[in-house]
């Protein structure tokens, strides 16, 4: 339970650790949601990220642009939903393995990252085009919501795999 709470807080903190890059904001949320799944397993990893979402929707300013129920109308809210499912899948792909190689962990991270981006981009498209009436085409969506953002998150996949490879055996002894 304590580790679950720690990863909830780390995900919230990760929203505010911003690395300045042009055009697209780069935060560490993806790193902490991946690590939640890798280190806590599928259920507890998804639970920790789900708690982060609930705290934000309840009004705590833990999201990158604040908090509250209105955040459901933010085009980027789909990425938060993707964090939950991505953390679950990443954890599921790595929790049943006796020996985890760096490569297997990395594949799990890429699977989780793909889920985050697919959910985030679909939500972004639907909210912009059908709810808040600020239309976005498929090319600008792909460019701003994937192409410009994914290189940093790919680096985080490698970092999370390296950290998990070292930390998972330590946490197994606790």
C-alpha cells in the first residue's frame, strides 16, 4: 500500500517536472507510470495511477494544468487514461517472469507507451472535433500529439527499463 501511494505521488510530481523542449511539453509522468507497472505489478501499478487520476478529478491540482472535473474536457485527458491502462499492461507483461531481461522490460515499456499514445490521440481528436469544437486534422494530431512528443518518451522507456532491472530484485526482498 505504501509503494502504491508513493507512485501516486511520484506521478503527480512527474507532471510538474518539465524538461524544456520546443513546442511539446515534456514531463516525467510516463517514467513514473511505467515504473509503477514494472515495480508494483499490473493491479497495484494501475491502481496507483488511477488514484492519481481520482485525486486530480477531485480538484487537487496534480495534473499539468490543474485539476477538477472540468479536466475531462481537456484534450490531453486521454493520456491520463492511457497511463492507467499502459501501467497495467506494462506490469502484466513483466510480473509473471522469473528472469526479466532488459529487452523484455523494454518491450513491455514500448507496449505501454503505445497504449498511452493511442488512447491519448483518440481522446484528443474526439474532444477537439466533437466536444469543444476546435477541429484538428489527422496530420496536425499526429505531428503534435505523437511525432514531436515520442522521442523523449522513448528515452524514458530505456531509463525505466534500466531502473526496473535494478530495483525489481531489491523490491522482491521486501
